C-alpha cells in the first residue's frame, strides 16, 4: 500500500483552457491509484475558489467530489489541508465526502518518517498586506457578511480576482524563489525545536522541489497541477516525487 501527496490543483480556475478537462485529469489520477492507496493527502488550493453555504452546494466539481467519496467509501483515508484559495470549507466536504479537513498544519508518522505538512501560505515571513487579507478572509464576522451576498455576485468576483492575480503575477514575475527561501528559513527554525521531524512538505509555491535543508531533514514542495501534474508517493521503500502523464 502507498500514501500519496498532491496540492495546487486549482480546479475551476478561469485560466484553464478547459476547466472540465482539468477536473477529468485529476479524477483519472485518483482513479489510477485507488487500488493501492492507503491514504491521500491534499495540501491545499485543491479548488481555485470555494465558498460553502449552509443550505446550498456551489456548482461544479461533481466528478471530483464523487471520486473522493468513492475513495473514502472504499476505506482510503483522504485528508484535505486548507490552502489560501479553498479557505471556506466548513461542513459539507467532511460530512458528505468523508474527507478529513485540516485548517493549518498537520504532523503524521508515515512509514517510519515523521512528516510536517502545511499548504505553506501561513508559515514563514508573510508580507503585511498578505497577513491582513488572510486575517480578513478567516474572520468569522467577515465570513457571515460575505455569505449574505448573493453568489451571482461573489462567484464571478472571486474568479475575476483569481485571474487578475495570476496575470499580474506572471507580468511581474512570481516571487516563488523568495517564498521558497522563506519556507526554508521556517524549516530551519522549526526543526531546531522539533528535531524529530524528518520531512517538511508544502504546496503553495508551484515549484517542484526536494532539498535537504538540515542534516537528516528534507523539505519537499509538491509543485502544481496547472502544467507539471506532480505528486509524491510514499511506501515501505521510501518517498519519490513523480509527474503524472
């Protein structure tokens, strides 16, 4: 049996040439591993936007959600760590799909290795503007106010913001290397106080990376599913990074 890790699928993103095909690709991957997977960890930004209302389900992702439900029904443990795009997961996905949702970080012992997992947006040095936006998005009062606005306004606005942020980032050059260095600094500092951690695993940066940051301590960044389609697989023989075709 094997354990799989992937992040940053950004399903539903407006900059996909074919959003439905992107979803089918993710479903096909999950279908290909269902017989050997013991657990699947999704490290955030699985959806490009999701706001969960109390009595209605947002449109889309039917195939993907159905595959997650099939996995959990068959005994595969699926854990979803919230990212900065899919912040607003509340009750529907855990209760209907059987997925364990974690807001923050998670430490797990897997095949003899102690692994620290997080999406990566909330660790290390964060710019003041990003910290402010992050605090607003996670504020309960702001969430209730946002829920009062009709989805006909909020959904197009969210996708427009996502498209604009990506296009603006591509024009300026995304500061991925700087974010990556911030993650390394976090790993070094955290590992000093938690020397039992063998592997730190993140998403968020959209870079596929594996590096020994401290002696006996690796940092892994899982890449993305916009172009690279990368993931990590772990079993009794160890951990590998791979790309799915």
